[in-house]
C-alpha cells in the first residue's frame, strides 16, 4: 500500500480509535464510524489544520481505506472500510499495543 505519511498517520489514529471502541464493547458499525472530518479534527487530530484532516480523508477514500459521504465539500460522514480494518489487522498482529508503539515512533 502506497500512502503518504499523513495518510498513514491518520489511518493509524482512526484504527487505534476503532480498536479502543471495540475493546470497550462497541459494535463494529459504531466503532468504525467517526462522524465528519470536523469531528476527527476536533477529537483525534486537534494539532492538524482542519483542511489537512479533510484532505487526508479524501486521500484515504481514494485508496479505499475510508468510506465517506460528502456534503458542502467536506467529508460529512467517515467510516473505516472493511478493507482498511483487514489491512491494519494484518499489519499490526498484536493489535492495539502495536498501533500505539507505531504511533509513538511517528510522533
């Protein structure tokens, strides 16, 4: 998979959040749903510019990693795709622990 560093970082942040929600007992459909790119910016990536979060959602959507509904030229509803979850499950065999370590090395 050929992703930009920002796309890879955001995908890992979303996947980590997905795993945390699942660990807390959330259903898959709820865990892989993130609301809008505004929600992602505010809750998961407050240090990024909103425009960068939204643009990175577009990149991940084109790569098949996110399913997005668009409204007013922004990602209005963002879901991790089944492809992304499978890809990340295979990439991080030890789950949440591996993702946290990877993100710690990126930041």
